[in-house]
């Protein structure tokens, strides 16, 4: 039987991202929240709020979801920064460019 060399440790993290953790039913850690994408699907946003998927869709249907939503194709989306502010989590401001984009 052939022996295979031991796999070298990967430099990539095997820890799930905050969005993956929330989408899979887990709750992201506070440290993971900076890794969230700019928008979240409704199911992920609902998990962060501690409500179920069906309840979230019913709230959207009745225009009562706790933060603004928008449709992108067939998906309802939520702006991550708005959701984090609703949860009372400070959202860092995006980095400002160090030099102007145009010269005068």
C-alpha cells in the first residue's frame, strides 16, 4: 500500500467567516462582525437579530422588519452597517483616501 506524505499545514484559516457562521445557524462572534459583507441576505440578518426565517419574511411582507430591506433580484437584502447600528454595535467608518482622487 502506498504511503502519502503528511499534508503541510495550510496558511488559510479554517475558521468560518461571520456570514458563514450566521448563515449556517450559528451566531457570529463579535470579533467576526468586521468580516461581514456590505449586505446580508434576510436569513442571515434574521439570525443576527435572533428571529426565525419565517418571521423575518412575514415582517418584510408586512413592512415591519426592524431595519430597511431591499430586493436584489429575488433576494431580500439588508445593509450590514444599518443592522449593526440597530444592534448597538459600533460600525467603523470606511478609510478615507490619503490623497485626492483627482489633481487640481
